[in-house]
C-alpha cells in the first residue's frame, strides 16, 4: 500500500509527535510512505533521528491568510506520489489536505487529537477517523460519523531502552514530571503538593521538564512557597535527555487536568517509571488495568501529596507499579502493538473506500 502522511503545523504536541511512530510502523509493515511536513516543523528532528529523512517531502509554510484556499503544491506532491490513502494529522493538516484533494478519488483519513466538539466537527468530510481512545470513538459516533469508519488506534511509541529494574528510592527521593507549561497540565497542583509534603517534614526533590506560557507563574509559585531548593524547572528535553530524565526518577507524577490521550504517560511507562496520574480521558484508558498507575482526583493537591508520600514509603508498591506500567506499554502501546492496530484500521478503511457525501 502507498500512504501519504500530512502534517502542516509546526508545533510538537502529541498529535504532531504521532507522525513519527506512524511512519515507522507503516515502513516496518512494508508500506511505501510519503511524509509531508512544512519546513521548520518541530517534528523534522525526530523524523531524522529515526532514519526517516528519505521519506520526507518538505512543504513551504502556508500563510494563515491562504490556509483556507486549496494548496496546489500539496496536491501536486500527493498526486505525484499516487497514494492509495492519505492520513491528515491535526486539524489544519486534515483541513488543508481535504481542500487540496477535493475531486480526487483518494480516501482521506484523519488522526484525531482532540475531544473538543467544535474541533471534532471540522473533520466531517473525512473518509475515516483514527481515534486514540474508546471515549473518543463514542464522541465521534455521537456527532453522527459512521461507526464502521471510526477506528481505534491508540498512540504508541518506539521502545528506546532495556527493561528497567527499580532499586531503593534515592535520598532524598526524586519525583518528576514533564510537559508543556499550560494551566491544564496541572503543574501548579504538583508544586502545591510538594509544599504540603515539605510542611509534613517529608524530604523530596522535584524536577519538572518543559516550557511554555505559564513558566513565569510557576517560577513565582515556587518562590512564594519557598521551594527554590527542592523544585526545579529543567526546560525542554530532547528524546535522549527525556529517557535519561525518566530513568533517574523514583516516581513520575502527571498532574494533568485534561489529556485526550497523553504521550507523556507512554514515555513514563516505556521507561518503567512508577506513575501517579489524574483520571483524564487518556489516563482512564491507558491505566484501565488495575496496578498500572495510581490515579488521584483532579486538581487535588492534598490527595496528590498523600499518594506521593505513600508510594515513596513503600518500595514494593513502587517497584510493582513500575513493572506493571512497563508490561502494559509493551502489550498495548509499543511499536509492534501500534503497527497491528494501524494496519487493521487501514485495511478496513481501504475496503470501505471513499464515503458518499
């Protein structure tokens, strides 16, 4: 099968990141792929790091003023490759591809990355939807999209390290988190939880990797709580640094308040880290098997502090959580698992063909 993958945004959020494992999985399955991304996109480095440069075709950045007109250069690139199916990533990746391919008899799928109804409605002209969780499948079906064309393809990653054997906690224990600095990621809740632990006399070091628009607010919160010596904002990490960061934690904490899926969970699972998370849409699905993570209520610093203290004081529980998370990753979210799910979805989508509109 010949498959074009299109991503026209420049960011490096979860939906943008997913084009890398998708490309690797399709390549390993023996499909011929074309990866269309815009110049300067954040995903270019990860694509190169994974040996996919030869499959990348660069597009010029399209001015926002012209994004709602058919992209003739995008259409020409896809027509020249003559794919059997096209996958558009993220909202603009799909919308620009759909406009470019109108009147062409090529099925167009979209890799959905949101649970927001207003965004989901913009995908109404797709021939198929790749949903990352059963809740997303149900939401899409609730909008009237044909159920037989809504395929469950959970996000997946390439394994980057050997199985990990957790030892005793460090002294002091090291807790960490990572992600984009935005209010919905809940890092302010984690900082409040660390402050509560300090008030209880619990010694712990906390490192938060990432950056974003709320960095100044988090820095101020750390200063106001007197936590400059035990909470550190370490900035963005590349893929190698990310693995090293996770493997040097005694406990990974994701205080996120809203995750349609959450690549950060998979990163931590892959590294064999014991995990505390909140019951977001993604976490409810990924950690549906008991024992794969400790779930605490959303936006509840005292409950988060209690869970951190309890797990750090119980090495058997901590090690069991890490081992269980690593097994769950291998079974459901590894490259092999993702390739199976993706291949099944594409096979069914091709059998259905284009959708009548």
